[in-house]
C-alpha cells in the first residue's frame, strides 16, 4: 500500500458548484505544500490562526445551552419514588410503582425531579418521559448507587404502536440482515437503532422520517432571504411568526435534483457519487439546524448559533416550527441488562437504555450501562450534553452513544469498554456534534455513517486497537463508515478529527509503521494530530487536510479552544 499524500492538484468538480466553493477550493490549494506526505506534515496552534483554519466549523456551540450554560444542580419539586412503592433489593418487579411515580411527577405544573432510591430496581416496562422541566435522578451509578435492571428486552415487552411506521418500512423495503455463511436471512429488528427503556419524546412528534405517507405538514414561520455560513444572523421576509426565545428549525430543501446548489454547500467540489436520498424527497428538508431566536430588528434575525450553510435565492431556506421538550435531564444511575446471546448485527432484541428524541437543552450525565444493545440513542434533538458515561459488558452492542438527526450535541468523557460495532458514530443528518475526551477500549471505530452528516468533530479521542496485516503490512481501519448506498458519501464537508491517540495493542511490532485507514469517507475533512504508540501513515479517502501526523497538537481539544475563544470575546 502506498503512502497517502496531500498534493496541490485540485479534484475534479461536480457538474455545478457555487462560486464560493470554487473560491474556497482555490484558497485551500494555495495553502497546501506541493506534495507533503501525511506522515511528515506538521501542525500547532498556529494553524488555528491560518486562512485554511477559517473553514473549520465552530464546534463550541455543542452542548447544553449552546455550550455556555451550566447544567442545573437543583430542579424544582422533588418526588420520592419510594413513596409510590419503589422498593429496591427485594427481588420483585417495580414497574407498576415506577409508573405511578412517573405519573405523579408528570402531573406537577412546575419543574420536578423524580428521585430514585439506592439499590437494584427491577423494571419490565418502558419508562416514558413526555414533559419538559423534568429530571430523573438516582443515587449514583457505582457500587451503593441506583441500579435499574431490565430482565427482558423491548421486543418482549413493547406491545404499543410507537414504532408502527418503522415496522411497515422494514417490511415494505425488505430491510434484511443477510449472512448466508451463518444461515441468517431475517428482517431487521426495529430496536436495532430505535427505542429505549427510558423513552423521552414529545407526544405527537416523530423521531425520524421513514414513509412519506407519515410525513407531517411542515409549518413555515418565515422564508429566509439571505444568510452566510458561520454567521449568527439572517434576513427574513417576515418576522410576524417569530418570537424571541423560541426554539425553531432552519430547513434547507434540495428541490433542484442531483446537481442542486445545496449539494455544493454540503459536499463542495467532489467527484464522489452522491446517493439518491439527497434529492428523492423534495418535500423533506435535507438539512435541519435547530436553534433559538435571540433578537429581532426589522427583518434581521439573530440566532443562537452559526449557520451551517449559506442562504440565498439559489440556496433557499426557511424557519419552521419545531415541537419539542426542554430541560429534561437524566443523571446518577446505572442501567443493567442480563447476559444473553448475541443474535447479530441488526437483529438486536432491544436491550436499549435511553432514547432521547425531540429535546433541546437536555442532558444525560453520570450514567453506566452494562450489557446494553445500545446505551443511548438520540434523534431529532439539539444542544444536549451527554457526559461521564461508561458502557460495559461482554456481549456485542450496536451503539454506545448514538448521534442521529441531531444538532449541537456534545458527548464528553465517554468510556466504551464493551465490544461495540459502531463505537463512536455520527449518523444520518447529524451536524455540529462532538465526541470529546472519549476512550474506546474494544473494537475501536470512528463511524461516519453517511446520511448527510457533516460538520462534526472527533476531539481528543483515544482508541485501543489490534492491527491487522495485509500483504505483510500492518493496518487498522480507524474511520470505518457505513450506511446505505443511497445516503453516501460517508460524510459531508468539514468533518474533523482532532488529537487522535491510537494505542496499538497487538499486530504490529514497535518498530513497524501502521497504516490508519478511512477509505470510504467524505470530502474536505480535517485530520489534525494523529499519534500514539506506533509510527503511523494515514490513508483517508478522499484526501483530507492533514497536519501533525505522529505529533500531538499543541491545542489538546479543539472544542475547548473554540469555547474559550468565544468566552474571551
């Protein structure tokens, strides 16, 4: 395998691309050396002041209240679950008592915290959270704390119609796991990437779009006339339906087919094949940015975070109504599932922990999962902080913490100790989201899962890996994206890997150079600061902007650096 290079020859562009795309590409080419190998290029904090770094997304808005708010310590009236019959450590099922306690907490008009006692609490029903200003708090995730134990999977206990659309979709399109050598030919499980025993969702909302017959009417609040990527303001046709403080979505539609200008915004000048889902559903927004209205002056509207894309007559967008919950938090408990057989990828039975959908300004912190199929699944949400999470167990899992169809979600201090197919994942339509200070100890993968995910960040991540060998050369697939062909490429522009520490545990002698691969990813990625306990080359396709391979960047965390810059301003 040859060493990858960053060379000054521009890539063949798509049939149409914007003047801005051409300008940015030309500027990037001028900034690159004539032909610098990925293993010798160098970066430091000076890069962050360069013209090329201006193309980096500002990831500092990820997290609770755009990264600047402190997660509350106290949340209103306290409801004691024990007062409703939740008795830990008695070996009996506490589902009915937990439902009573949840109902009592939901009946309160003011902010409320439902407190769980220490000890093991056995649950065999879904615990729904359907209101704002709600905190579920235990006595801690460790020994002597609160353990929620779920002896049966969702497939056995969920008799509702919550996932009817998905079930019909899987059958209609014959979504099957086919592995002839293992005699497997089965319909995907709806719980493979959906649902959880703690289920947070605004009633009447939809986590993800599958069937067009189920598409709700989108209520436009105002058309947007102009806006520039990276700016926090736009001009609109009318402010009549806009209110300061409201959480809304900015919708970009691609109604111009496979050569639409929005695709130039998302993928730039690339010759990669772009999947048909990018233009098949003209009535659905291809890009969603959930934000808040900060101020209104005339037809100028200030929003809570920078625009993902330019807005113009050629690249139209609108403010749309968004139904949601706010200020929902889960903290200080563990969720455990029994040891059971692994049935295979996409055949999970639904030992899923937490399902977060339709939430802005929420959090999950100090939670531990053991033997989960997926620990946390997120959809249709924004500005979540998920922190201090541990994923444990021996059975293979699908996801540890999944980010899908979300914006500005921060996952920090995540430790993945169990085998997980998609260790850290940016899934369909995820934008401006961040994994920070994550450590993956088993089967490490940075999964960019296609589906128009773009402008996401892996930040200060440590991966433990066992190198494989190909024709005598050690290699490891670090960026190992997936996703359906109709949603390719693996990611859009400006996905970033910053300060990646790779620890090779076996498969390569200490004096051997290891190739780190990402051979089916996306355009205009930044990869800065790849290092570890071996010497590495990087084979990332298409060619990214790469600096500081085999050298740690001076700036340990891009997220922290950008956040401090905002605070200092």
